[in-house]
């Protein structure tokens, strides 16, 4: 039985997310200034969760977003179809010159002591043009949806996207849908639209409508203005500071029923210590810590959210849910790209303590 009051009736979708779709150009371990070729990954913090829940965990998922009718849009739409995610699009026509566009994210993988570098071209981005009123949420949620999700990256794209998130959250709650939000505070994205002050005002308005909150200690402090705990620790794997902030989170946002985050100690670009923690209704669960050999770290946090949400939707215990999130996020970092390449049996085996011995 789930710890959350999740719908168990016949729903069209288990999960729906709202966010902007992007294509990420990845030159691998080569810095962009020396790159000769790139891989193209279709991504988006909110979409990645929908894709993982469909492709790895076999759930019925959807993405509400903007789509542009030009070749990049066709590429993105094709990849979404491959992952088994149902689209709910507001469509835009490209003018052949400067947009509207599907945003481009540039991200090499770094190597060893050289960290990954991420930068953006989100000029004239179609997803940022979406606003309240662009989707008929009552019609979408009226078909039956169990879980709705969005995130802080999408909230940062323009002055209208946060209003759209809040509109969707309120409609979801009216239809008995669990809501989640990944704070994902990114200073680069907030700088052009008001910086930290604007981010906190926006996030606090959104989180008033959220059941499950995803974010680390820094996200809670910077994104929500929650005062940090005075805990002496030299390790980012120490859960005391994070758990010590939960009381203030729930005092200020009594609607929040669960808070979760990954724990990551970066030794170098390819070797991370990896853990996770979740608090839910005065229960808490902490994953083991494992060393990861990382190929591509982008999307690891979304991978954690995916497995955690699956565990809660599937009625698993809190310990099982956090382990599924921890395991799926870990496996995602062992493959290139932002979306999952794992299978459910692989996630469950790792969550239960499986090794990397060759499978014959």
C-alpha cells in the first residue's frame, strides 16, 4: 500500500510531466572547442522522467510541451515516440530563420580531473512561450492521471512558464492527482529574469501546490530560502543537514508530504560516490552508498526521480522506493545520454545489492 494517496482506478496515464524539450549536443570527452562531431540526445528535465517511467518501468506516461514543425522538431518527436511517451503538444511553425526553436544544450562529459561543461542556446525557445490557458487541463486530467510532475528548469525559462505550472498543479489536485516538483535551481537560467530573488518568489508559489518535493540541501536553501542546519560535515553524503531542514520545509509548506534528494560526492568526472535519501510523512529511508564509474552524469538526478516515483506508484515501501531511485539513477550514468537505457530487472537487481559480474 502506497504511503501517498495515489489513485488506483482505471487511468489513461500513470504519469504526466510538463516541461520544455531540448536537444543536447554531446562531443563526448572532447571539449567543444576541439570537437569534430557530436551525438544528439533528446532531453528535458521533466521529459526524462516520463521517458524513464515508460521505457524502463513500463508505465503509461505523457509529456505536455511545445513542438516546432521543422527538422529538429521532427527528430525530437521521433525520439519521444521511440520511448513510448504520449505527447500533448502546442505546435509552433518555424519561420525558417530564427525560430521559434527547440532549445540547444551543449554539454561535454569531461574526463578525470577535467569537469563537464554545460552551456545553452535557448534563444526564441518555443517551450518558454507557453503560458496559462494553452492546455485544457480539465480535459487531460479528466481522462485519469495518477501523478503530475514539473521542475525548476522549466519554471526559469520565462515569465509565463511558472504560471502554467501552477495552473496545471491546481487542476491536477482538483482531479486527485499527486503532484511533484524538482527544484533544480540553476543560477545561469535565473540570472536574466531576476536572479535569486525571482527564483525564490517563483518556487515558493509553486511549492504551495506540491505533494512531493525533489531537491538537495542547496536547492532548499537557495530555491526556497530555507535556513540551512549548522551541521559540521566534510561529506556531501552526510544526510543530517538535509533531514534537519525537513521540519522547516513542512512548517512553511504543510502540503508537502515527501522530500527526496540524491547525495553525490564527486571525486573526479568519472568516479562518484552515490547515495540518496527520502523523507515521507515522518518516515525516512537512506540508500546505501556505492562508487560509480560514470560515463555521462547528465540526467542522473532525473533517473533517481524516475525510480523513486515508480516505487511510490507501485506501492513499494519507502526503503524500496529510494533504492529503486538510487539504482536507476546510478545505472543511467553508466550510459551516454539523458534518458534511460536500463531494464527493470537490472534496476531491481542493483537495488537489492547486485554486482557488476558478467551476465552469461
